[in-house]
C-alpha cells in the first residue's frame, strides 16, 4: 500500500526532479508534488500541509541554505532534505542548520529510506511537542489550582527541602516563596502544642509516620506563633527522584467553632437541667411567700417575730429572683412580648439605672434614628440590659463611659457574618460597651455559663450574664462579647426586627391588692401546699374557693357547679390534664368560664393565641399576694 506524500521540490533541472519523483514512487510513495526554482515561487508554495521539502543545493539565484532558513523563519516544522551534485561541504552546513538529511544526485537509491526516516523523525517531534504542550497545560492547571487553594500546598524532595510553595502556604506559615524554597519543612511542624524549638520534629519523609495519611499537628509561623494544623502527606517519584506532596490546613477557626459548639451544647444541657428544677422551686417559694404575707397581714406580732417573718419573706423573694434568673438562662421564663421601639426604651432604662452607676459613669445612647422596633418582653429585656450595665459599673470603679449603640444590619448570603449563627436577612444590633478593665481572655469562653463568676463568692452567684444569654436567646436573638484588657468590653446583641408597629403605652393597673365580694374561685394545682396557700389567700380577700388536683378533677367540678364559679385559676403543667387542655375541653362543651394560668414555664405560640382571645390571663410563679389579688380582680372586671 502506497504512502501519500505531498512534496515541494526546489530544483532548476526538471529531469532531476522527475528522477526524484520516480525514485520515491518506487519506494512506495504516492506523490502529490510541485517543482519551483525561484525564491519567490518557493516562498509562495510553502504550506503547513506539505510533508517534505527536497532541495537542490545550488540554483542560479538561490540555494538550499537560504531556503532552509526561510522555512525555519516561517516556523514550519517540515523535513528538509538536500539533494546535491557535488558540494558536500556546503550540504553539511545545511545539516548543521537543521536539515533532515542530504543525498548525492547520482545515489538516489537512498532517497526513499531518507524520506521515511525524516517523516518518522517529524512524527516523533510532533508527539513530543504535543506531550510537552499537554505537560505545560497540566502544569499551568496545577499552578492555577494550587495557587488558588485555601490549603497550603508544599512539595519537598527526598531530603525534605521545599521545591514548591503556594500562596496559601505563604499566608499560613508567613514565609514568602523566596524564603521558603530550599528550606527544610520539618522545623515548621511540631508534634505537640508544648514542644519547643529543640523538640524532635515529625518526620515528613519515607521513614516517617505520616506518609499516606492525615494527622493533626502543630504549625509554627515565621514569627514563632504556633497554631493547630491538619497535615496530609503523599509520596511520589519523577525521573527516578523521590518527592512528597504536603497539604496543610490551619485549624484555628475550626477549633474555635468546635469550642463554640461545645459551649453551646454545655449551656443547653445546663439550661435544660436547671429549667427542669426551677418550676419545683417556684412552687415551694410560692407557698413560703404567700404564707409569710398572710402571717404579716393577719397576726399581731411583736417586733422581733415580725423581723423574723420579714427576713423569711426577703430570702424567699431573693430565691424567687434567682429562680427567675435560672428560668431566663434556660429559656423557660414566661414572656409577654409585643413591639417596642428600642430608642425610647433605652431612654427609659437610663432613668431607672441605680444612682451609684450614674454618679461616676457617663451614660450615652447613640442612634442615628428612631424606629428600631423589636418584638420583646420589656421587663425581661430591661433585666438583661440592667445586668450588663451593672457589670459595666463593676468594671469601672473609678468611672468611665457606658454606651448603648443602635444600628441595623442587612446581611446577604455572600456577606461576612458578624456572628457565626446569624442568618442572612435584617437584624437590629444593640451594642453595650464600657471603658473598664476588660475581661481576661481565658475567662471569655465561660462568661455565659451559669454560676461562673470572677467576683468574690459573697459578691455574686454568677447568674447575671447567664440570665442575659437566656433572655436574648428566648427573644430569637444572638449575643457575642469582645474584650481587651484595659480597653473595655463590648456586648453585641442581635435581635430580629418586629413586623408590627409599637403598641400604644399600656396602662398600668393599680398594684394594690383588692378584695372580692364572695365570688367563687376554682384553684387547680397538683402541688398541694401551693394549692392550699393560694386558697387561703383568696379566702382572706373575701373570695370563696374550690380545689382540684388536676384538669380532669377540675372539669368534673365545673360541669357540676359552673354557674357559681367566677374564675378558674389553674396551673399550666399538671399530670392527666394541664391548663391549656382544660380550657380547650371547656370550650368544647361551651362553658366559657374565665381561666387564669399559673406557670413557671414559657408560654408557647398556642398559649399566646389563647391569651389573645381574651379568655385567659396568666400569673408567673412564684406568686405574691399582691399580684394574685390584682390579677383576679382584673379578670372579674373584664367579665362584668
């Protein structure tokens, strides 16, 4: 089978050209050829699709050496064979310039093999060129990927000397490419955080323990700072030489995130525990407070006995406050949220700050506008901010500045979030900052934990900031703290904006206990001491009482005596049937008896819907005689 061959023959003797064509035909080539003899024709006929150029060395106004140089100037990789009569020295000059071969005209028998060899050499060059181009593209792709990678990518030789160093390696370890290339990588890596410069470095070569796997080690930056590092090591060879690919990732932020997650889990666990216990304390304290108030109001006591009872009452109220702090931290406090504007809210807050705080400390509210509307329980939010203000006062014994800064944020998906748990969208940020002595760095991870305090045991129990944390979380918000020694502390609270406008000012009811006029109150509570003392208080206020231990018993009593029952006062959570289910059952049988919920638990969405209907009110445990009397009287007035 003949081989196609497109040939350009540079020859001024037609018969010599025909002899070359004849010889190539005999050698098995199917020729498509053209003869030229001038420089102009030669240049016009040069074509990348040619397979070979056959050139007589000497022509009247042109020669093969010039023709070869013209071919090379065109950057055409075509086999060029010189066919000469007798000027062998000149033909050798062409070989030095890059000709494929040369032949003597009277020995054309070697032309066929010479052409085949030249074509084969060209094919080898082309394959090599393609391989080199592919390698170059591959290297460029590798460099593009490696240089844009967030992980440090380093290549070392068999002795651990750095041969490649990407941009991320420079950013993580601090050495520029110029500084890193040729260095030993080993001293930049250590086994343990406590290892000093003289400690044994991990082996990052074939006889080490890290080839083919990942390990968490310690990196050492150029300045000497150490940081947690994940390192992966792979071994490979090139042209008989040993190399190692090292991929390193800075774990600093990951460790911080893990610590934050552990702290959140720890806080949630503690919150769940204490919030589960707190309602029981509320029942106990309710009985103590109500009984103490009854003794003070009904008996003529000598001065010493009255002081003793008042001491019991004060300590019970202090216990009630601690219980409320625990419930706030555990996000189990009962909230009554509605839209409020934070600017006037803060202005009112400043008015009620203790004189000891305002005497030596300048308090400032910084806001560019009004209209920072959030859905919040004013009493609970005020408690949280008051706790932060009192902490700031303690941090500034010689005076300073306390600032409340308000602004709004609109966060997109691609934005750097100021807090790790903030979702994209609109947020209102309230920053509470002071110019005090700051919080030690080692204490910052623990400040929201309950019972953690840096103060003396008699000065604080460590629930203030835990209460702040719980209140913010219960308002669907987030809180973070930044602090530096001698530069002050800043708490940032992020709250979702309210969709509704602020309500008109609520009219406060009289706090005075108001007696009844013989109305019957059904008291439903599974805690017998609480139930008994509530009934005793109500009877002392001229009410009649009935008792039930749970919702089922209460439902039976109501069905039998609903006409004489004016109000049902029921605990929210009870065995068999709770307060909400009792109300639903009453509705189902069309018995619309006013119902008041007593609770130490948070009111959920369903319960708020019941409150909004106007059929129920609620009381937060532990109870006091004052709040109990005022609430019952208010419910009775609504029913008139």
